[in-house]
């Protein structure tokens, strides 16, 4: 055989080999390549996750006993305080005026009762009643004068100052009206002495007036005593927002001259002994959560730490989330360990609501939903077999297989919509 024929034969073999290899490569390129995972046996923990914030488990609000202004603030925002420690003191001048007014009212009521109890509306009785009228009229004149002077000052004050004067103006108006009512009561008592036949009714009325005046005095003294605001417990004092934000966007807080009312807390004292995580649990998940369940809390401030917790309470009133959904607050008691957890820190909580032991599980992405049924593609010897399965517990990452797949079998985890039953596949 000549050398030329040998070379031609070799070339022909190379060409044929290339064609065969190309055909085989082309055939393989048409076979889908899928990722696979094996079904495993494990304890499957079903987790409910919710976002929320750190809050104090124990706290006490401090309210003003009546409307008025603060004469002094004796602590700073965030300071540590002891139970009973003085935090602030209200301006007591209007409160002391109310005590004096109540004393005058009680004196007049007792004078009327004494006259009635003597049983004869004689000149001396009327003199006592007149004395009561004189005293109460004098008290009213003083109260009216105080109110009128402050009212005129209020009217002439700039509109930016008037809101801080309104609480005191209200107190003086109440004092004026109370003094006038006491004056009218004294006049009424004297009128009842004019007719002997009305002595019994006058006595009942006078007794009621004494009782009412005594109560008014007790209330006035109590309010004056409570004008010193104190901490209800050991903890950290937090200044509450008073009123609406100012022009610069800052919230007004307790300061000398600041107006306060019994309607809203002036301070809150927080005890950091117990810390709660207030989680907003979606309405679809809240029924799964029970008191006493164990949790793991993650906080944005401590990305490498988790904090053990226990579900303490599930509130029954829904709230609306920032995204418009409906959620229920779930309070989780948190063990802060050695970390300085602060109020308002945000994060999330994982609540293990169920644990299935010895569950056969596959990745959640291996499940294919079709017409209300669930399937997986079992991969064996380069072939995909579409297999109907029955699922049980589900988590964000794993699905329990009750029926259809055995431990150790491989299932496809991607390209499920492209696969056909019995199709050849390559694994990666």
C-alpha cells in the first residue's frame, strides 16, 4: 500500500470520528441539565417569622394630677431613678388658691348647718348666714380678680405664647366659677332660714353642702400634694412627647413652664429587668402560636447574635401594618444575655410552632403544583420520573413528603416546568 493511500485512510477515519463525536455532542446538548437533591430524614421544625421591636415588659406612666404648668424638672431624659424619687413639680399657686377656696366653702357650709341645727331662723342665725355670704362673696371677688387679670394678659399676649398660658387660664376660670357657685349656695342657705317650716329641708341641704365642701377640700389638698411628680418604680425615666411637633419638627417635652394635663403621661419610667420583643404576626399565622413556645430573636443592632425567647402573650386586637396588612402583636420575653438591648431596636423573631420527627423532606423548590396536585421529578439513571406526592409540614425551605418519595431518592430542584415524564436528563 502506498504512503498516499495510508494518509488518505487516516484522514477519513479522523473525519468520521469527528462526525460521530459531533453527533453525540449534539444529542447530549438537547438533554436538559438539572440540579438534584436527595430526600433526607430529619426533624422538621415549622417556623413562623415576624418582624417587630424591643419594648419594656415593665413600665409606669407618670401623669399630672390636673391641668397646669411645670415649675421645675429635676431629672434629665434617660436618667436612672429610684421609686419615689422626685421627677418634677407643678406650679402650685393655682392649686393653693383652690385649697383656700375649698376651705372658705366648707366654713360657709358649716355655718349654715349650725344655724339650721339651732332650729330657729332668728336674727343671729341670719347673721351667721350673712357672714357666710360675706366670706364666699369675698372669695369670689378674689377669684374673679385673679381670672380677669390673667385673662387680660392672655388676650394681649402673642399668639405663639398663648398656648402655654391656656392651662393656667383654665384653672383660674374653674376657681372663679367654683367660688361663684359657693357664693350662690350661701345665698340659698340664708333664704332657707327665712321660713321656719323649711327647717328640715334646710338641714338636709346644709348637711349635703358640708359633705360636698369637705370632699372639695379633700380633693384640692390631694391635688396639691400630687403636684410633685415622682417615679413609680426603679428604672430609667423617658420624657414623653407633649402636644404637637414644633415648626422645626421636634416634639415638645417636659421643661419649666411646659403645659401638662391628666390626659397624657408626662414621663414614663421603664424597668429594664424584663425585656419584650413585640412581634407583628400576620393574621394567617397567629393561630399557630401559643403561649410558652420557644423563639429565636434576631436584632439589626446585633447581626451576629440571636436571643432566646418565650412567647408571653398574644394580644387580641389587630393592628394594620405599614404595608396595609392585618397583624396581631405577640409579646416575646427575651433573654438579653450580656447585650445592652435598647427600646425600639428592630429585628425579627422565629417561633417554632411545630416539630415533626423523622420526616422525609425535600427542598421546597422540588415541589411542582399542578391542578391542585403536587409532584416531584425523581431522577434515576439519567431519567426523570414525574411522581405524585403527598406533602405534610412546610417551612420556607423544606417540605415534608408523607407519600411518594423514599429517603435517599434524588429529586430535581430546578427546570421543573421544562421536564417531561420519562425524559432523559443530565445532573449537575
